[in-house]
C-alpha cells in the first residue's frame, strides 16, 4: 500500500465510520492529533463542529503523534467493528507489534483536559480488560505509560 493509498484509506475510516465520530466526541474542538504514515506523510486528525476530519498536513500543536506503517493502516481500516474498545485494541496490538509508534508531546494537563481520557473510557470494559492484561490497571499506570511515550 502506497502512502497516498494509506492516507485515502484512513481519511475514509476517520471521516465516515460512526465509531470514529463517537471516539472523537470526547476530544475538545481545538485538538489535533498527528498521524505520520510510513515516516513520510504528515496528517492531522481533528474535528470541525462534531464531524471528524483527516487532512494531509502536519497537525497543529498535537499532544499525541501516531507513526503508522502501511500494515497497521490496513489492520485498522479492515476492522469493521463499531465498538470503540475493539478499535482501541487493534491500535494497541499494532503498537505492541511495532507497526505503530506513539509520541506524546503534550503535557499531562493537556492530556487530561483535552479529552483523551474520555476516549480511553469510551473503549469500555473490553478495552479496559485488554489494557489490564497488559499491565495498565489504572490512572497511575496510564500516567507511567504516557511518561514512557514522551521519550
């Protein structure tokens, strides 16, 4: 999959899947998340009103940047679940497999106030159980994970 194909697949996924709109509901309106495809194509995920948008440009002041390889894009867009938790599990599995890297750039305060914890909570019990099975059992552990992603 080319970088452009990966972008088009992610654009359709983020802008047209109800699960993405539901996940984005928790994010504040001025939040932009960076997504870099194959270490070369900078993209931004954000909301316009209540609608999620995905553009091929560098995110403005992102708190979080996801570096995605084409195989992780394929895994994500092929997941047809409408459950935020299942989509979250797909992201974490790709992270654990090394095809997604995450860099946290924002402060702990911005992560707490910009809605990221709400996105995690909206993943529900399936996502919470998956995280717990991987040692992330509460806010303290989430803070530890965030600290490790700053490096």
